[in-house]
C-alpha cells in the first residue's frame, strides 16, 4: 500500500502537544545567581588549544565561563559530577526539557538516576541571535560531537582530532585513566557557540558559520562539584566542515570564578532525584 490517504491533510493538521510541560520544573533563582556572578572573582583558568581539549574543575557554588579569545571558534562541552563520573550531562533529556538550543536560565541536567541540574547558564552574550531564517540557533544539544567513527564511515581514514577523541585524551590524562576507560565516560555535548538547526525539506542536521566573536562568552553556575571537558572543535567556526585540519581554528578560554562570601545565602546543591527506583518490580 502506498500513496497518501484521503485524510492525509487532516492527519498533518493535528495540533502538537508539548511532551514535557515545564511549569512544575524546579526553577533556578536566577536573580540570586546573577547577583553572585556579578561580584565573583577569578580563581583559575585553562586555555584550550585548537583541535584539542582540556579538563577543568569547578566547585559547587562557583561559576565558569567559556570565552572566544582570538577568532570564531566553537567548543564541545562535557560535564561530569566530580564525585561520580558516571553521573554526567544528559543532552537528550536537557533537549526535551529546554529545547534544541540553550541560553540564559536553562540548565544542564544529569543522567539517571541523579536527574538533577549540574549547571545553570547565567550569561549568554549571543542571546541576541535567536532563531534565524534557516531555523538555526546557537549552543545546541542536538548534535552529538564530531567523532572518528563517523568520520571513518563517511570519509575513510584515521582522524584523531575529532572532539570525541580530544575529550577522551583530555579525560584520560586528567584522571589517569586508560583511553578505553575514559572513552566510556565521554558523552553527548553542549555545542558551545555552534550555530545549527534542521533543514526544512529533508530534516537533516546542519551547521553554519558561528556568530561568535572574540569577547563573546557563555557562563555557568555549578550546581554540584563538577569536572568539565572542553574541546576546541577542528571545524573552527563550523562554516564549512569539521573533522579535518582544513578549517582555521582558535583557542577557547575557560575561567573559574568564586562568589563573594555570603553572596549565595539560602542556596544549597540539588539532591538526587526522588524516584524510588522500584521500577514496578
């Protein structure tokens, strides 16, 4: 059986329903966070080289910011709970709750069974971009991360500076893990500064030149003790291709900030999700 049924248009015209209404979702105290952020002082920094990755640590109740410092560059961000690296950023659930792209006030949620906020975005200098005429926007949680396995399928060869490999090397070096153990902990990313969307006709994931410029930054509040990993993507600003040594690439700066004493009065780290894990058994 093929061809459209007689009621095809009626079926297409059915109104959509939001899968996860978020009215009851615990909300961050954004005014408190932003007030503390305004008075925070820098305590450390890490410069992430082009086509490479570095790890960094952020205590709960501190802030970290990712800044473009030399030229247009996107970054692939992994976040783990410092106390248990198996609790890590869950991009799919974050996407389901907040949408395909993140900005100020959105949170990065952790994997099961924690299912709690790891970090909250407190500043986004690219929030003016919105959604463009192509359906593109910035800071996506729809792409996975460029990786050597897909590269091998599509182009052949062995390319080792995909974000997946960069993050694997960085985590292995930082934690003293084997590459195999580190790779198992690397996960889908927040594509910082990357401008992406889906084509209207084929529904394919697309990228376009990032609007990021030196000085632009994305800043986060750490809800838990965090270990972060950031890769400066080999695609540069992702205007043409990734997973190659062709695109111009630039470093990214990660800075960690401590709030002033008393600036977060009343705040406490989020506890584990309250689901009892019985699963109906």
